[in-house]
C-alpha cells in the first residue's frame, strides 16, 4: 500500500470520516482526500500527528514497515492528553471575545490547530505584529487558554484594549504590560485600572 492507502485504511479502521479526521488535525477535508488519493504526501510533523490520532506507528504510516530503522528525532511514545482541534481566530475576534464560555464550536472556524492538551478552553491566534517578536515572531500561532486570566509575573497574555487584542508580557512590580521586542517603538503600558485579560499564552506553533 502507498502512504495514502495506509491513511485511508487506518482511518476506516478507526471509523472516522475524512471530515472528522481533518478536524482532529487542523486541516481541510480536501487535504485528507489529496493525501489518500496520492496527490501529495503529508509533511513529517503531520505524519507523526496522524499516527497518534489513528493509533498506528509513524513508521508504518510512512513506510509500511514497523521495523524500519528511522530516526524521527522526537519522542514518539504515546501521549496521555487528547488531540484537540483548537479554532484559529483573528485578532479582531479575540478583541471581541468577552465570554468565558467557548463560542467557537467545531465547524465555526475556517481552520483548526491540532494540539495535544487536556484543556478544553483554548483558542489559537496567528501573531502578526512585532510587540513580542523576541519570543513569538510574526506568523507564530499562539495557543491561548481563555479560562486562565490570573496574572503571573513574566508570563505572556493576550489583553483587550478598546475592543482590540494585544499580546504583551505581564510584569508585577510595578504592574505593566511590557513588550518583548527588537523594535524599540513598542512602549510599555502602565494601566491605570484593572486590565482586561483574554487569556494566557500556553503554547506556540512556530512552523505550522
């Protein structure tokens, strides 16, 4: 079997539709179809994630031989956390985010990011500015836990200001929203009242 045929075989063994598998991986159904039809092969990081979602080994999925001696350069032991499809939203949506209840159910977002986590209150944002580019360069996808609003010194958060979202590092003494940037034009914000927290940054995907 080809890699596409093995993906189709494993998917059917798990009784998953192409749409369900796509949602688990944060890709489109068309992508799953193209993989299975052999139009092109998934990237290495997607093969690893596919294997975990489909309960097979990455080596079998790529080569069809579970004994192949391949250096994957990563720990491929089973993960304990479930794979979640985290909705990727815009900074505008993050700025409008006001509820502690998740309004972004699967199917509402145009794209989902697959994350291994036991936390259900997650959203994803793609970084476009340079206010924290020393840690999160532009196009980095950051994962936000919008149930975690407790401010901890030196942690990164998405804050809401005038209906807009901004990524900053929180510092306690004195209380401030601090940039972490190579661009000196970004200024530290010293809030005069309680800040509006969207959520804490818990993870980042820099080459997705």
